[in-house]
């Protein structure tokens, strides 16, 4: 079996799917009312309104008023539909190059833009990714983040590793944030009340002898809500907590570049 004949990996197939490299040639005649883009947009509407769990080929076909088999002429499977949905959900303009060349400010802006994107469509963070971005939208966001990291003085391989770390942290933070909010709603509580109840429950079982660091955390009321006016870096709303972590990662990059003598680390 030659390389050309070998089965394609999922990531390679996703690239072909997302860029339309395997699309059949367009037939002559009137443009059909049903298309891949129409199917994906309808699936996005279902996910936005009802959650990703509600998305199925049957549900989307019902939304469009077509038979389920009609959808399969444009999208081969639900798996392909989800891949197309993820990239379409990332439409929008990522931050462009900064005029002042401040890579730290640029990367913080990139992180906040990614958070905004995920919070706008939190169902995205519940999906499994088969690999790095492969579609036009995902690659534009990847390019934007890598540009700032390379601007710090990291080589491109190091920049890829750091982008993976930041992307994973942002995605997992929003997933946890969303899960906690959903759990709070099911009990009729607010996320603040959930955290307060959790802290109070821990105080009943945590001892300084067995869990000294957790006991310190409870003593300093780390989990207790604090007034916004009194919030400091690393405390308060989820965004502030993420800002603290993001800035410490950027501190680490800056220190690494400076000590390794990489050009651009000044």
C-alpha cells in the first residue's frame, strides 16, 4: 500500500472537510436551497438554543423541514457535523497585530477574546477535539496567538507548546465555570451560594492535622465571595482569577526568554 492509498488520519480528514477539499463539483442549474452551510447554521441554532446534547441529524433535519437522509447528501455524519460546527462557532476576528509590539498585552487580549468566544457559545467546550485547529476560523485564532508568543522571543516550537497550555486552560476554565453554573441552577442557587455552601461543608470535615493547606485556605476564606471593590489580582470574579494565572504564565515566558538569552526577550 502506497502513502497515497493509506487511510487518512482524522486530523487530515478534518482539514479536507473544513476547507471543502473533498466537495463534489457544483452542478449546473439553480443553487439548491439546502447546502452544507445551511445545515451547519441550523445545527448551531439548535446548540445555541438547547445545548449540544440536542444536536442530531434528525433534530437538525426537523429544524430545516427536510428528511434526515437529505442532510446526508451534504454532511456524511454527525461527527463531521460537529467538526464543522466547532470551526463555524469560532468565526469572528481574533486580535490583530499591536502597533506597539507589546506581546504581553497582545496575548492577554487574545486570551480574553477566546474566553468571550467560549462564553458566547459554552457548548463548544463540551465537545471533544480530535486535534489542533484545521479550519479557516480555527487557524486564524491559532495564527493570532502564535504571533504574540513568537514575538516574546520563543521559537515557534516553544510557542506552539505554550499556546496549547493556554488554550487548554481557557477551555477547561470555561467548562468548569459552565458546569458549576448549571449545577447551581438545578438546585435554585447562585454560583456564589454554591461556593459558600461548599466552603462551609468543608469546614466540618477538614482538620489542620490531615489537610493543613486546605485548612489554611478555609481560614483565609479563599472560597468566600468578596466585594468587587476589594478584589485584588487573583481574587473575585472568574475573569480576575484567570487573569492572575495568565499573567503568571506570561511572567514565566518572559523569564525563560530572558535567562535563555533569546532575542526579543528584553
